[in-house]
C-alpha cells in the first residue's frame, strides 16, 4: 500500500450528541491470463438490491455494486440519529432486519436499533481493546482493532468480523445478530507466514460456505509481508484455504472494498505494488481471479507494472468494479482505468481498453455501464464504458473522496476531511443536497442504504441520515 497516500492519522475527534448505552453480550501460482470456465446458459448479471433487502456486506451484495433499486426518492437531508460508540467505525454499517451492525477499532461489535440508534447489544470480538500504534511495526491507525467491513451469513445467522490483537494475531468472530452472543472464535494463520506485519483492511466476503479475508501490510509497507487471501469455513470447522501472491514482498490486498464475488463463482481481488522493478512479472500490481478454493485462474497487470511498483502506484488501491456484462473496470493510483474481460483477464497488457480517470482509493459503485469511481483530489468520477472505451462523464465535488453508493435516484458520497455527506444527481454529478454529520470520518468511508436512511461510520460511532 506504500507511503504515497496517508490512509489515516487519528485526528481530533468531534463528539456526537447521543449518549452511549452498553449491554455486554455473553462471549462465550498459475500461468498468466489463463481462460476461466464460463457458466452454463446465458451470461450472469449483477443486479441492484431490492429496496426491502438487508445490507449484509460491503456495498450491499457479493458483486459490490453498491446500487439499490426501489428506494424512496432522495430529498432533503436531516440527521435521524447519531450514536457514539467506543471507537472508530471504519467499515460500512450492516443492516439485518431492524438491527444495524457496527464494528469498532476497539474490537467491539454493536447491534443498534435501525429506527432509534439505541444499543441493543454489544460483544467483544477478541481479547484486548485494539493494538496501540506503539505495538505495531508501523502504521497510522491507533488503536488497531476491527478495520474491515463485516459480512453476514443468512445460513448461520452470524455476522463475521476480523479483529487485530497483540502480536498481529487475526481473530475471526461469528456473532449472533439476534442477541450478540459470540458463537465462534478462531485465529486465522497468516498465509504469508508474517502475522506481525500483516494488516486486515479489505471488507470480508461470503461465498461457497466460506468467509474470505484479504491481507496487506501496515501504512509504511514495513517488513516482509505479502498480499494474501484466506478462505475460512463459516462453520468454524474444516480446512482454511489460502492464496499468497508470488512476489518477494508487498503486493498487499488492502482496498476497503475487499474481494468481489462474481455470479459465476470466481473471486476477484486487486493487489498493490510489489518489490520487483523489472521482469519477470512477480504477480503484483494486478487484478487476480481465484476459484472458491483460492487457486489462481487468471491475472491482469498493466505493461507499466515495473514503473508502478517503483513509484508505489498500486493498481489495487481500489477494488475491481464488476459490470453486468462480465467486464471489469480497474482504477488505481496511477490514474488509469483498465477495462478487462472478467472471464479472461489477459495477463500483462491484456486490457480491452484503457483511459485516464483519476487516482482511486476505496470501492467503486456500479449501475449499468456507469462506474462511480472514488477519486482523491479530483472528487468522485462517473465513468462510462458503454462504447467499449473508458470515458469520464462527470466529476463531483473535488473534496468528496469517499466510496460511493447509489439509491433513491441519487449517488451518495462523503467528504472525509470535512464530515459532509453529499447527495448527487447521477446524470450530472450536481449537488442536490448536503449535510454536515457532526463527526470526523475515516478515510475511504462509504455509506449504507436502508429505506430512507443513509448510515455511515464515523471516528466516534454511527450517524443515520434521513434522505427522503
């Protein structure tokens, strides 16, 4: 992930107004560009969530579209409720029925009332209140606890989180949404063998009965870590599968959007810069296609991958955007967007098209042939790939660098520096409404949508905005 962009230095925090009530829960290497098997029948497509659906994972679904159909039309904005918790909420809040799930950097998970924000339960995911910066090899989040967006499994009725503990140990906890009971805990062995240097930031994903966990390094790229993925059985029993990028070091998988799971079962991740500055290709600075068993079946890297590696220009600073027609748009730090065939990524230089977009960090949203790309400095960008080329349609407010979602006839994006949430016209990027959230926001923050509510994590807890 490198030092080109500071991910999060803990700022002075602004207080939220709602009091905190706490109810403690009972805690009990394959070849490049190989073809991928296509599904039988017509092409699979990614679909927006219906308005009545829960928000069970980052950007609402396994494909990470961030788009919800049928919500009430967006209108003027107002704070519905705010809830101060015991730490920063970096991940998206989840919504399961009437419960909002929020996980903090103090390794505590909260169940909040969707309508009032009242604390229904809380649970300690792992021992310890997060790791202070003084005990990390490098970094800029303190304390470091749960940074990634959790995921909910309707089969087990558990929400899963990964907590950072002393020595860099990663603990997965499965928590009952109904009452906050910790039903399972297990330690995830580091696939790269360097537990103390790994950091878990990308959102968790659910597929094939497993929870997929991506790993990168800490801010500063210290130590011999390598980007990796672990697939942990949701039951807590059975074999953990894994994949490690075949580079000497680095190539972290750290974008906040985490793995993208296609309707045909292939898992896509994007990796950052590696240590090689000249051929042969080392698997870094790439988009990688994996089977559910985490066998690599395809890879893409730009021809300029040695230059990207030398300049800390991670292709994987943002997660892949999977389009309904089976293409992928990948935008990283180097400001270039690469359009790919998802079923045959093409190896080095195998893109279908490319174009200038922006330096992107976080998770994009997808609606039809438009990808809403989170951009640093230039603001949110709407990118069209309708004509087989990468073309910027419009740019939103320059300071609105958060990761967007789409619903209620609007694009929602936050400015993490000022704590402002924007409601944008999806056709033009024009600001329809905006509201100050009264709190500092984590970098790469992304809202969740539920009916007329927009929920967003802050450096103190969660804010719910009425958007209709």
